[in-house]
C-alpha cells in the first residue's frame, strides 16, 4: 500500500471514529434532552360549601377556597384566595389571599401551607382585623366531584408549621380540586 493510500485509510478510520463519536454524543444528548421530566406535584381548583355543626357558631356559613400550587417542599409556588361569609348578617367573616409556601402531595391528598398577603377577618362581629402575615394551612382530599377539605388559620391561635395539615372533614358542595402526585 502506498503512503498516500495509508494516509487516506488513517484519515478514513479517524473520520469514522469522529463521526461515530459525534453521532453517539448527539444521540445521547438528544435522548437525555427528551426524557420525560418527573411530574410536578400540584393542587389546583376552587371549591366551597356550607359549614356544618362541627364549626360551632359558624354553622350554615358559606365558604369558598381557590388554590393553585405546584412544586414540593423548598420549591413550591402558588396562590390562594378564601371567602367566608356570614349567613345570618350577609356580611363577611373573612376574606383572604396569599402565597403558598409549601406543598406535600400523597395520592389524592394534598397539604398546602402559606402566608396571607392581604386579608381581613371579623371573628367577633365587632371589627375587622388585619390578618396579613399570618400562616394558613389547607388539606384537600381530591375525591372526584365530592372533595373534602379543612383549613387552619394562624390568626385563630392555631400553631402552623410548613406543610402541616389536618383531616379534611368538610365535604364540598360545589367546585372541584385536582391533586396530582
């Protein structure tokens, strides 16, 4: 074999090796770039109902919750809005909004905690109290169109830690929450 043929043969092998490396690297990068991401935990929707006897003097009052949250502990993003009306006076017991700071999801149940960024509560029928900065907790059981939820308010002297919840005892009468694990 002449020197020219040997040189072209070496270049051909080197070129083939470079081409294979490029194809393999591109294929690996391409597969890695299209791998499905792990699903992100979510709680979304809006639902409400009428408070039962278990809620004492607030029994009969209408409540409505809207929650949008995604992520997990340390990466949670989201917002909430709450309305609690007074069935006897037609007034407002509480109206709140804020940001979700922690979300835990297990199957059909989600616990979301957050901080009120704007809100008023009238718990004594005397005067509205600014509850901005207080912690809140929501527990939601996504049971199709028959969800259950419960909530705790820091301004009601309930100690609330991040991602802490309680049993969801209120069955909603309208709306729907979706929990995705």
